[in-house]
C-alpha cells in the first residue's frame, strides 16, 4: 500500500503564545515551558513510536521541538520552509487585541476566515497557505511510503492538515484543539490525507505531575 503514517506536531510553547501575539514568520524561541514540553514529548515518542524521518519548519520554535525528538531517537532533523506558519504580514508582532483596535476591517475578515483574504503587508491567504502545506506534505510523505515520519510545524499548519484529512472547508468553524506539542496522527496516500487520531497530550499530563512536585 502506498501509504505514509504521519505524526503531525505543533511546536512547544513560546512567550508570544502566552501573550496572544501573532508570530507568523517571525522567529520566536520556545520559552521554558515549551522546552519542557518538547523534552516530555520526545521521551514519550521514543518509548512508543518507530520513526523513519523527522521534518520541521525552519523557524526555531518548531526546529527546537523537533531537535528534542531527534536527540531522543538518535536521528537528525531536516528543515523545510514549506512547513512554516502562515505569513501574517502586518499582523505579525501584534496581539489579538491590538489587531482588533488598529486594523478592524482586516480583523473582521480574519475572524470570518475569508479564504482569499490576504493580511496587509505581504501576508498569505488561507487558500495560498493550504496550497503550500499540502504540496509540502505530498512531497515529503511520498518519499516515505510504508514508513512513519514526524512533521513539526505550527498551529496554522496543523489546522490545514486537520481540514484536509476531514474534508472540512476553510471557513468551517474550528472545533478541534491545536495544543502545543500535541501528537496528531494522519495517514497519507496519493489520494490525500485521512485522520487516525488527534490531540494526544498524554505526555503533558506527566509534565504537570512533575511540576507539582518540584
């Protein structure tokens, strides 16, 4: 069967995640909590999953998360710019509240998930994002049929993958979680993606227990 199993994972937490500040293509590092999340994720995957390749966005928050997995598994990370977060143009560096106050017309189109709307200042539409992400996943997964790979990326990327796997429209309201370092399982074939499992955060339960005892 020409199928590839995919573990699609969002990067660990950053200070800007906590502050609800849009990161986009800006290179924001993991905070201390994000580093701990990545370590616990790596330990969990190393204990239960055989992985043939690890790919990550070239932005440090994703690449560092992938690096923890690679270290635990004795592998290397291959960076791919096609796995980057959506480019948000002038939204980048602003908080949700600042965007609402300073760019209300654009904020409205963002909230409504208008598919061909482009954030001002060189941003990327949802249609363009979907095209980029699915092209990248096709390219990478096709190299690993019969195997399992890790893709470490961003919330917007994971959102596109969920929609593609469940055949949901770009404008459908989001009812699924995009938790930092959650493990999301997909199956790729040349016909497209299908959903196997979503939002496994069991390794974060262990993290919570550690933090209550230190």
